[in-house]
């Protein structure tokens, strides 16, 4: 029973659920039906609006069609009036006007000719016009019957052949004629215009000639009007092709627009292929026309194929996607950097960016999608001013946050530049005061000669009055009282005065205004002295106290004079005559260094700042330094890695004692703040160098403007390389932070102040610091460092820190002695590298160099050879850069480089733009020379001159060869050594080549120039090699140059001969 009850309950619950489900389904269906009904009502509302809009559109279209017909009718009426005016002018031109009382025509031919002329005028000169839809009634004119000849022959109509008979001439009733012309055909050519005269005449016009009539309507008037409009457009387009097209300028970015314009203008002209080629050549540029001319010459008998090939060539050369993209990107790359407030250039950049955006939006240039990325936009941003760069960074970052995109699109950047350009060019927001600036003086082709100022002593004296009596009363009488002892004895007999040297006696007389002649009065001078004095010894007319002390005399036999020409001692030649003498500023610099250089208690060198004298007072530029520091802090927010490198550098500088907190100064005390910035070496991206900008100007002056730069105390690079190749054991070293090893004098440190964050933390306040050492950026710092270094140790290879010695022991000894000498002045020699393992093992690893590449050569430590870098690729503007990129100070590849220089001379002698293509006749020569540069990549030259050390050789001889041609002169030197066994070894030392001078000289004179070049090389090598040479031998294949060097009569070549005579011996051919 319990089971049954449970079953019943279960069924009851199931039944209720079924009812609810049925009810829910019915309600859902009803809701859907109501929704569909509501949707239908909504659609019905929009359908009604759509029908109303279509009705309005139909009415507007009908109105437009009616207005078009009215416009055509009005145009037809206007053109009909123009037609009548044209007929009047033609009638007057052909003198066909008949007067009121004119006599009748004498012959029938005159009448017939008149009709023919009128027909021709209507056919050839009648302006074409659209005809109105409804013909106007033809005007009539009357002709007196007496004007018609009875015997005139009837003339036939060209269309119908009906003979026209004039009315009876005896009748005096006026006869009315109406002349109408019906146009039968309106073909495209409009060459055959048929006119049918209708028989309606009313002779009413008094002048006796037909009145021009408008064209009546014909059944095909609509087609005629359309054809007339087409013909007018045809004529306009033909005129456009002849004179109105745009000339193509050979720029790919303009090619597509020009091509579209050309094709639009020539579409309906039905041109043949030859005609289109002719028109195409007329409107092409110089370079593109050359392509088409060559193609037309190839397809001279098949112009259609030539036309297709010409368009294909133009599309490939100027219209391809890659070419257009490359041209657009080149325009962006070539756009110059925009200066502050140069809003006109900013507008030009905005126009260029809009052009790029338009080309990108067309979708034909997929490469322009690169502009939607940061790498595409950042090169353009770098051309903006610093203010705009900061503003774009802020605006772009805001856009990224709002739109959640990786980078703002290029269109957004274009709008930004356009907005900034419009704001900058708006005069309403120009807040800069208009100050008249002094215009810059134009450069002239001449420079005024500056004469050197000469200091002279004063030679004029104050005039002495003739009446010296009054002056004598006021002056002391030296004849009665000695001015030295103030005793009553004359000056002439004073023993103390007589014992003085002549210079001291003259100085005493001058200071006391005593007469030089009598030495007894101060009332006159020697030229006005009337005293007759004489020497007590020789009785000459001069006092003995005035006698000059002459040097002791010598006989003529004591002198030896070997030279017998004039000026042998005055113009004596020395070996230093061709050396550059120090300037006045260089001498002042060395004097300041010698007087102010000293050592402190720590044995470090302390040097002053070498200021110019006189110099302007430096203003307080703290505001400038603060602005630069805040800008640098903003850069740190974007460049975290740079911030870490900068802070690390400054922390190391503070710990090493290179900088200190600056003491407070008074407002009147002179001071200068150095702006700071960081630079990275291309080969050291993880190491920053902080530079103190001493060249930053404030109020028109900078710190470097008031400092002496100093002389170039470095050894010449050429001399260092010559000595570096001398011996087998090569080594290199460097001084750690050489500039920071030399302190600045205490009173000069306020000129090296800078702003930085307290405790080297960006979150703290900005405080004043000052440098204790000479900094990078100061113009005299290199000269100061080298001068101090020379005071520590004298060594001639410190220019680039290279040297070579014959043995490893000698190299180790030199390096250790140098280290010890430098360490006494707190200088550390490190980064030691050598091609000998024993040398490297003699020093700890912390002193070893990590990179052995130096001076653009890769030193192979095993073979000790040089491997030259790869030659740069050739570009059109880079002709000069390609030639100069071959850095070859020792002349290893001089025969190769001289050929490039000769080609460069040919290019520069012709007037033309560097951006223009190479001349056709020189292109093959340049291509061949450039291809030959690839062979230099495998060039390997042994570093030592010879296998045997020149220092240990028995004989050392320098052999110099010289030669010349009409294009160039050259000289080359070799070192020839002979060992103890008599074996000879030869090594290349140096070569040099020069282009022959212009205008062209004779070959013997060029051979003499080559001999002079050989002597110059020999003098240079013998001075720099630091090796005792036993002989220098010159070789030449020119006997004439040898004879010139030995002669003394030719004046024109005296300078070259005198230079080479002391060393040049008999040439050996």
C-alpha cells in the first residue's frame, strides 16, 4: 500500500511539471510572435521613410534632367548668336558686302563665285555649335529685282539638283527670300556639311547680301549636339596634349600621377603607336626619354611592340613598388634636421608625411606599412626638435594607453605633425619678440691684408726752449754738485760714475735728464748743447766717460769663410726649416705649464687651466646646466639601461676622488657650470663615457673660448707606424683614464662646476659639484695630459702606445721600467698586448688587453701580419668616400688608390652635380677600378721589415726609387740590410703617389718633382725610424732629372734643385 501511494505521488508530480512545460512553451511562442510583430512595425516605419526618400530622389533627378535640357537650349541660342557674328566677319573679310546704291554685277561668274565662296566659308570657318531643340523662325531679307541679271545662268542645289530661277526682273514688287540650311550628317570628323537652300526669299535687306541665319533644327539634332560637344572636348584634349601636360621629372614618386594624366589626355584621340611614342618622348624627362628613344630605335618597324615595351620599361624603372617605396624613404632620410622655431621646414615635413600617408592609404605600396611601427617613425622623430620629440613621446604614450595598441598608427603621427606646423605658423601664437639682428656680412672673394703690429721705442723728445735760463735756475748744476753723492765735485770727475759700464752710465744720464754731451747740465739736451768738450787723453771732441766699451778685436786670419755667395750666414739652412713653428698661443701655453705645473703631497701632477690673456669674464650659466640636467633625467625615465650606466660611472668618479662637493661662492665670484651628457662607443655598447660639454655657449661664450688649446705634443702617427714595423717583438699598452690622472689647480676648479643629484640618487636634491681633474671636453686637456706625461717619462711611442724591440727581454724591461716610472706619479700602465707569449706572461692578467685590434688593423699574434678591412661598397655620392675610405698611411696600395684619384679628378673637372649619374665614358673605368678593390681583402703584409733585426745587421741601406708619368708621380722606399754572413734582405718601408700637377707639365719636369718627393720620403724615414743608416741611394730612370739636379744655371727649377742637391747623387738607371 505504501508502494502504491508513493507511485501515485510520483505521477502527480510528473503531471504538474508537464502542465508547466506546456504553459511555458505557449508563452514563449506568443512572445516570439509579438517580437516579430514589433519588428515588422519598425521595418514598416523605415520602409515608408525609404519610399519617401526615393520619391524625393526621383523628383530631384527629374528636375536635374529638365535643368540639363534648359542648359543645352540656352547654350544653343548663345552659339547661334556666335555663328551669326562669325558669318558677318567672313562676309566682310571676302568683301562681299553690297551697298545700297551699288551697281549690279557685271558678269555671271561674279555671282557664281560669290555663292561658292559663301559655301566654302560655311564649310570651313563656321563655328560648330549645339542646335536648340526648337528652331527659331528664319529671318528674311529682300533684294531688289534690279540687282539680278536676267541673263544669269540658273545654279543648281548640290543636294537636290533643282534649278533655281530668279523671279521676273521687270517686276518692281519686292520679293522675299528665306535661306535655311539643314545639316544632313554630323559624323565625328565633321568634314562634309550638307546645306540645302530652301526657296523662301524676301528681298527686304537694303544692302543686298544674305543675312546670316541660325541653324534650324533637324531630326537628329540631339545626336548632333552630343557630337559637337564630343568634338569640342576632342579639340581641348588635343590642345592639352600639345601644350598642357606636365613634364615628367624622372622621379619615381611622381610617375603614377603623371602616367594617369597622360593616359587620360590621350584616351580618345585615336593615336597610332608612332604618334603616341612621339608625344611620350616630348613629355618625358631626360633620363626616361633615353630609355624610350633606345626602345623606339629597336622597334622602328613595329611601333606597337615598341610602345608596349616602352610602357613596360617605364613601369619597371619608375613605377614598380620597390622603386617608389625606395624613393619615398630616401626623401625622408634626406630631409634635414629641423632647428628650433623653423616652422617653415616643419610645414614641408608635414606635407611630405601627408604624401607618404596618401601613398600608404592607396594600398599599392605594402612596404609603407613599416611606418606604423616604432622603427619606421623613430628616424623621422629624430629630425624633430627636442621639444617636439618630448611632446610626441607624451602624446604617443597616451594614445597607446587609451587604444591598447603597440604603437600609434602613422596617420596619427601625420596629424600630430600637421597640427604642430599649423600652430607654429600661426602668427597669433608667436610670442617671440621681433629683435632686429645684425645682418651677417656676405663673404667676399678677397680678404683684407692684416699687417703685424710692430712695437718701437719712443724717439721723439720734448722740445727745449731756446731761453734755458729760467730752466737752469730750477735745475741742479751737475758741474758743481755730483748728483750721485750730493757732494761738491763735478759729475765728469766722479770716480763712481766713471767706473760704471757704458750702459749704466747712459741709463743714469737718461733718468736724471743730464746732457749726454757735456754731462754737466740738466737744462738742455745733447743736440742743443753748445759746450765744446774734449777727451783729456786723446784730445778728441768727446769725453772719455762717453766712450763705448767695444768687444776685443781679432785679426782677419782668425776667420774661416768657405762659402763665397751672398747671405751665406744670414740665410743659413737647417734641418728644421720645413718643420711647423709653434704659434704665439702655443708658446703662451707652454709658458703657463712650465710656471704652474707642480706635484701635490700625493705625488700627483697638478696643472692649471691655461686661460687666454686677455679674455672676457664668464657669466654664471647655472640655469643652462640645470636645464640640461633635467632633460637628462627625463631621458633616464625612458632609457633605464643608460641610467644605470650613467649612475655607475658617476659613482666610480666620486669614489676615485675625481669630483667633490663645490663650496658656496659669492655672486661676484667668477664661476662656470659644465653641462653633462653620455656617449657610447660603437664597439662598446655597454660602457658609457660621461662628457663635460666645455663647448656649450651661454650668452655667446663658452669655456673653450677662453682656454688655450695648446700645441700638438703627440708623436706623428706615421713615425709610430714606421718604428712599430722595425723589430720582431711588437707590443702595445695604454694608460688608465689618462685625463683623470692629472689634477686641476685649486683656484681653477670653480670653472669646472657641474650639477648632480646628492649622494648620486635621482630622488634627492640637486647640488653643486666640481671636478678635481682635467675633463674630457676641455680643448687643452690632451696637451696638458701629454705634457705631464712627458714630465713623468720620456718615451717617443706614447702617441698610440705602439713599439717594437728585437727581443722579448728588451720589451719586458722597457714595459716594466715604464710602469714603475708612471706609478710614481699615480699613473697606471695597463692593457698590455704583444705577439710574443713570453712578454704577456711577464705581467699579471689584470694588465692584459682584451682586444688586440688597433689602428684599423687586425694583428695576427701568430704570424704578426696585417689584414686590411673590407672596402666600402660604392654609391653615386660616395665616389669620394670610397676613395678616401682606403686608409693607407704607409702607401701599401698606393698604385691602386692613385687610379681612383685620377678618376675623381676627371669627375671634378666637369661641371655637374654630384648626385647626377657618372658620365658614360668614365663609368666603365670606375666600375673596373671599384671591382679591383675586392682583391685587397686578401692582402697580407708582414709587419717586420726583414726577418733579421735591422739593429743587429752589419749594414743598413735605404733605397729610394722615383718615377713620373703625365698622370702621376711616385716614390717608394725599401730597407736593405746585410747580415754578418753577407746575405741581403729587403723590406718595403713606405710608398707615396701624387697626381701630376695641373696645368700639364713636361715629363722631365715631372721626373724632377718625383726626385724631390723621393728626397722628402728619405728625410722623413731617416728622422722617424730611429735607426742609424749607413747609406741612402736614389734610383731614377731619367737621366735628365739627374742632370738637372747637378746643374746650377737654370733659375726656373732652382728651388727643386736646391732641395735635392745636398742628397741626390748620380741616378742609376
